[in-house]
């Protein structure tokens, strides 16, 4: 993901009505399904970043985020995102 145009932030609301600001890190398609990785805005600029993964589904033309309940799938998706994020940092260092 290119940072040339700045960071993308979204606000999500959980089932209890609590709002969270998240920084979009990356989007990928795995087995014809879309997943997005976010960092919480509080940790986005620190060494320890909390990564939150969502499965993206479309309902009535609107993108909705679902949690990933399958632990094995979550580990696969997390590993793919981390490899992609590491690769993007490596590319930035080489420039």
C-alpha cells in the first residue's frame, strides 16, 4: 500500500455503540473473499501496533465488516497481511 497520499482512517461502531477510529493498512482477496487489515489509531504510530482483521461482505450495495471466527483462517489471513506489510516496508527502505 502506498503512503504517497497519506493514511486512510475510518470510524467503526461496535454492537454496543462504541466508536473506534482505525487506520487502513491493506486489503487483500483470499479464496475469492475480501479481507481488510486495520491498526487502531491509538497505536498506529508506535512500535507495537494492534492489527485488526475484518472479512468484508457486501449487503445492499454497502460494505460491512465481519469478524473472522475461524481461528485457522484468521492465522492464514494474518500471516499473509504481515508478509505484505513487511514487504512494503522493505521496498520503502530500498528507495
